[in-house]
């Protein structure tokens, strides 16, 4: 193969690559001005390379005129550089002005091309096996100088962008500089004949690589599919180089081992046959790969569309039950078998049949994990599908967990805000009710005794309700001190109006805890008053207050043999404000008790399994974290 034929092939390949790259860029660019300008550069380079091919074929006038249009190449590249750089931190007024002046650059480039045609700035000489090759005449110096200046301006813009940008864009510009140096090295030989230098055209044989590398440097950080294509291209290029080396070895060795017929075959024919085999392998690789995958994994049809569908559907789940139902539906539809998904966050009593397939997903310290249950007899394709889905489902569990946590935090914040507002409103209303109650009490002084007694009874009830509202809605400040528990309870019982209700105390004298005695006294008053209210009219009514120490905690139980608490009120509902079955009660007694216990970092609960009809159990720490605590409450608006 002669050098002239190799050069013609290189120019032809560069021209075809330029057209294909330009078409691909225009398809992917859509409204991206920088890629559109780069596509224009690729087209102009394709036309310029085609001009050399035309000149080689003997059409000198047409080929020379095409090559003299080379100022348009750096103009398109300047257009690309300005648009590519002029964004973000590199945006400057100077670049804005250059961007506005781009049409004038194109006009100037066209004018230089027309001037070159008119002045006949190009000519052809016989070289490379009597074939014609382009050279500049004396009048072509303007064309060459203008082309060089526009190219320098474009690279100056890129240099400014490299200085101002960061991240992927900075890396893209750096890659473009490296590719630009490679292109300059290749294209320099283009002007050698014009200066009487005969070393030509060997560097230009590699010109097809310049355009591909330049485009790759620009878009590799913008279009991920380009990197996949580059990965495959480098793989096939490496395989071609291996084949070339192998052919060289065969050509040398075959004659010496008696394979004279093989040794007589020209190396270029061996290389061409091998290249055809390589291209055929590239064409049939994907179909064969899919066919083999179907044979090895029958029934497993996994592609990007299926994975996108799974991901988008699983993101629709708002809770664990919905996520489980969606997961079972998606996986069952894919493998056409009934699938059960078991989540450790869901308490399920279902028993897995030996014939069923299940996906168990659980939470561990390192994140969500999955395990296949009952898949031993499933086909490899079904197992592969289940493993891919299990990985995606585990990721969805993590996303839902974080989403639910954020939603719960937001609900708690809104609830606290609402309670603060409600607490402030309650406190204001309670304070405002004091004045009319005092006026009614004074007005009732001159009424008949029976009427006055009835009014005073109702006023006491109203006053108790107002006091409870003030306690519940106000701030809760604790003054911690060492408090003997038995003495505190006995003091309360000595002043309480028990109305004949019997009681027992089972509290050791040695039990002392660090607490606010006034607040703790209020806790026992409310609990005792609540018990007496239900035991007053009960025969043999009785309550028991017992306490014991458990490690660092005091466990206090207040039992009574009154009527059992309604099932609808048991649990958290019993301690909510304004919830009561007691006649004349405010519904705030137990709510206040829980607030005080919570302020002491304790806990209160109702029990019905202690042998008594009603039991309230309190857990209070023996030792407080500080001697004086000001515990601000969500209801405190001050």
C-alpha cells in the first residue's frame, strides 16, 4: 500500500467521521448552542478533508477552493469556545461582547475565503506518486494568518475558561488543550509543502483521531453514553492492534515452519481478512449475547425500561404496607409467580408454604438487606430477576424510611406549634374567667342559703377547672430537692377529704428521690382524688399506694378497687386532656400528672393485670441530672 493511498484513505475516513460526528452532535444537541457550533466545526473539517480527496482525484480547481475555506473551521471552534466557556463563574462582559460579535466573525471568515478564491491563494503541485497536493501561494498568507489568529483567539477563550471554571468543565477544557496539541502536531505538516519542506504527509495519516478525541473531550462529562461508546471503541482498537501484531508474527514464522502458502499471502490481505472478521464479530456480538443470556437465564427479561418502571413505581409508596404490596405486584408480574415480601418492620403472622417464593427484607446496622426464601428450585433467570429486584427494593426501603422519618419530624413540629398556640389560648381564657367567677361569688352573698350553697358548689367546680387549665397550659418549672416519699404521701393523705374511703400505704421509710416536692405532691393529689371520686359510693372502697426501688428507679403503684377503666380509654387516650368518665371532672387531672412525670424524665401507665381493677404505675428516677431544673414545656408560651 503506497503512502498516497494511505493518505487518501485517511482523508476519506476523516471526512466520513466528521459527517457522522456532526449528525450525532446535532441529534443530541437540540437547544445546546455549544454542541451545535461544535457540529459546525465537524462539518467544516469533513469538507476540508474531502477537498484533499477531490484534489487527489484530479479535480484541482474544486479541491483547492474547498481547502481555501479552512478559515471557517476555527471560526466555528471560536463560536463553540465562547458559548462553552461563557457560563457560571466565567461569565464576563467581554465574552458577552464576543458572543454578540460571532456573526461578524463568520462574515469576516467568508470574506477571507472569497478573497482567497479571487486572488487564487492556493495551487497544486505534483508529489506523492505524481498526485496533486495543495500549497499556499504568496496571496494565501492572509488566509493562513487569519486562520491561525482565529484559532489562537479560540484557545485563549478556553484558557480563560480553564482559569475561571472548576469541576467537570475545567477538566473538559484541560482535555481539549491536550487534544488541541495533538491536532496541531498533525495539521502542522499541512503547510510544509508551502514552505518547500518535503517531509509530508505522515502526521496527517492520524488526522481522523483528532476530531474524535476533541468531541470526546467536550462531551464526555455531559453525555454519559459517549463514555460507553469510547469504552467499546478502545476495546475494538486494542483488538485490532493485537491482530496486527499476530499477523506480523504469522508472516515471519509461517515460512520457517513449512506453511509457505500462508507466508506467500500479502500481510495487508491477512490484516484485511482479520479486520473483516473483527467487524463481523462486533456486529453479531450483541445478538449472540442476548441469545446466550436467554439460554442461560430463561425468563429473565431485564432492561433499562423494566428497571426504570420498577424504580418509579416503588417511589410511589407512602407507607410500608403500600411498598410491600407494590413490590409483590411488580415482582409477581415479572416472573409470573406469586411472590410474598416479608419486611421486618411489619409484624406478620403468615406462614410461608414450602411451594411459595418469598423475598425477606430486613434492617441491619449497615443498611437494608434482602434474602431469597424458597428459590432453590427456581430457574436461574427467575433468581437473577429476584436478586436484581431485591437490591432495588432494599434501596427503596431505605428511601421510604428516611421519608417517613422526615414526615414524622415535620408532624411533631406542627403538633408542638399547635399545642403551644392552644396552651396560650387556654391560659388566657383561664385568667379571663377569674373575674366573672369572683363577681358571681359576691353577688350570691345575699341570696337564700340553699341557693347560695348551690352556687358556691358550682363556683368551686368552675374554680377547680380554671386551676387545672392554668396548670396544664402554663410553664412547668421544677425545683429539685431530696424528697422522702413516704412522708410526702402521708402528709397528703392527712389533709385529703377521703369521705370514708379506706387506704393502705406500702412505702419504705428509706426511699428518697430527687424531685420537685410541690409537683410530686400535685401528682398524688390528682391520683388520690381520682380514686376517691370513683370509690366514694362503692361498698368496701379502698386504695393502696405502694413503692419499691428498682436499680436507679422508683416504681410507684396506686391501686384501687373501683370500676375498671373503659376499654376505649385505655392506653395513651386515658392521659389526653379533656378525656374523662368522671362526673363533674375536668378531664385534665391525668393529663397534668403525665406532664409532671414527663418533666421528671419518668413514665406513667395504666395497668389492669396487677390483681386490682385499676392501677396507675409510675417510674421516677432516684437521682436527677441536676439540682435545679427549669423544664420548659411545649405548652409554655412565655
